[in-house]
C-alpha cells in the first residue's frame, strides 16, 4: 500500500502517546504510523496491544538522544511528519534528577528538529511538538493561560519543556521548519502511570493505602480526558496554522483535595464500600518543592479557529477511567512491581 503520510510519533508507548497512536492507526489507514520509543519506565508496549497487529503500525525502539537512532528511523520509513511526545514527564522526578530532563526534553528535541531539517528539503511536512501549560508558570486566584502569556517555567521539568518549545519556534523562524505546537493542561485516563496524582490515588484507594496529598491540597489543576487531548492533537496536526501554538484544556479546575475526595466517593460506590470509608485514607504530606499553585487554560483559540472542544464531562471521564483500572488489575500490578516500589519508597516513606 502507498501511504499518503509516514508519521513518526515519538513516545508512542507512553500514556498520551499510546492514545494518539491508537487514534491515528484506526482513523487513518492510509498513514503509516511509526511509534519511536525508548521504552523507559513510562513506556509500555502493552498499552498498544489492540492495534499493534494493524498493517499501518510499526514500532521502532529508539532513543531521541541518539541522532543515529533518529536517522535510522527517518531513512527506514521515509518519515514525512513528526508528532513529538517523547519526554521525561514527571515533575517530582525532575526535582530529584533534573539532568535526565535536560537530555531527553531539550537535547532529544533538538536532535529531532535537526533530523527533520536535514531530511525535509521539499514537499509538505509537519513537525508537531506536544508541550505543556506548565511552561507559563503558576497563576494566582484569577486569570487564565493564553497563547500570548509570557513563559515563566518554575520546575526543572517545565524549564526543560519551555526550552524545547523555544527551540521548536527557533527552527520555524530561522530555518522555516514547518512546526506546530500545543500546550495542554493535566490529562487523565486509562494507561496512566501511577506516579501521577489520579492513577496513584486510584491504586492506593483500591489497596487501602494512605492517599498522600501534598501540602494542604489547595493547589489547582485543570483536568482533561486524554482521548480529548489526542483529538486536539489530531485537529492541530491537520488544520492548525504553521508556526502557531494552541492551548488545550478542559475548563475543569479542581483543588487537589476536592479531586481526591471526589475520587474517594466515586470509588466507595464502585467498590461497594461504606460512604466516607476511602476518605479516611487521606494523609497530608510534605509539599512539593516550588509547587505551582494554579494552572488554568484559555482554550478559546483552538475552539474558535479549529472547532475543538472536550467531548466528555469530568464525571463521565473519571468514571470511565476508574472502571478501566478496576478491569485491568494485571496492567497495574505489572507496572507497580519492581522499580516502582523503590521509587514509591523514596518519594513517600
Ligand atoms: P509518559 O511519561 O507517560 O510517556 C513518555 C514516553 O516517552 C514513554 O513511552 C517513554 O518510554 C518515552 N521516552 C522517554 N524518553 C525517551 C527517549 N529518550 N527516547 C525515546 N522515547 C522516550 O508521558 P505523557 O504523560 O504521555 O506525556 C507525553 C508528552 O505530553 C510529554 O512531552 C509531556 O511533556 C506532554 N504533556 C503531558 C501532559 C500530561 O498531563 N501527562 C500534559 C501536557 C503535555
Ligand atoms: O499541566 C500539565 C502537566 O501535568 C504535564 O505537563 C505533566 O507531564 C504532568 O505530569 C502533570 O504535572 P502535575 O505536576 O500537575 O501532575 P501530578 O499528577 O504529578 O500532580 C498533580 C497535582 O497533585 C499537583 O498539584 C501535585 C499533587 N500531588 C501529586 C502527587 C503525585 C499530590 O498531592 N500527591 C501526589 O502523590
């Protein structure tokens, strides 16, 4: 079959990447989808077991820190487009070990940009960089992050993502590389590694373990269902303007403590527990260093220009998410055995 696009999706074995790969493989049988992933602790090919036999899917085990790996994948599959998600993604890990974030998120991104610049001298191409709202810093009680908000990253993770965004924009202005950027708020959904708030709480509620809420639990995040983020990337990749950034968010702000309480109520119902039983597990622990207070996205640009908006309410999305974890115990057991235990002890003991 002659494929009309040959897209390299980096980080396709991770949380968001696997949802994006699934969407593209199923929706675009005329595109070749190459999942380029190093398979770090966060990458898991089981996330793609429902699509990995499709004829338009390939897996390439590679490291974006290696220009040779990238070149090999570009040549082997004649890559026409890139959607770049591969990254070190967890803020707490960036606090205990920032250098890995510089290597993967900054140098890895520049390696990819360099290869795309070298390979794409003619024809139509897109380099879509998937980034985060954390590059904008921290909000007070009011206001929203807009695309024009000045960058003010405050954690090693967000500093590395901000730096990668700057490089992507620099390649557009300097070399005319056809780039697009998206900056999204907190995602939740199935296949989410249980180091992040929602899957960690689901796992601990189920196992009657303490629910570690940082500080007073007053920090605010804007939550979006991961499938809606994948839909937004699809829309921007196909219809967004070159050289532009698009903010993606759920208009769905929660303090951490209210969110954890909501999850407890939902899981009490699903697990047939007494009302209020799971809430007793809530434990306030030492705050995250430099903990950003509030993130909130103004997503009016993508809504007005490209017609995207979230497809589910938080209640629906969270209920589906909890059901997925309860029905996929094997997945959770596998990812929480071994190295996860060591990480958990270091973080929370
Ligand atoms: P994740 O940690 O679940 O997955 C990251 C993936 O990248 C893994 O499959 C991992 O194996 C791969 N990877 C890591 N280092 C690599 C390397 N050197 N070479 C090749 N592959 C490598 O991350 P996620 O939560 O799915 O996030 C994906 C992207 O979306 C990231 O760029 C992140 O900054 C961004 N983002 C995440 C969120 C969120 O809420 N999770 C929100 C906005 C933006
Ligand atoms: O905003 C987008 C970002 O969202 C992404 O770019 C990041 O990759 C992603 O990890 C996420 O970052 P956060 O730091 O907001 O997500 P996390 O799930 O780690 O934490 C959410 C909130 O919950 C945050 O205020 C810290 C708090 N928290 C987290 C954990 C893991 C707790 O109170 N207890 C915990 O155990």
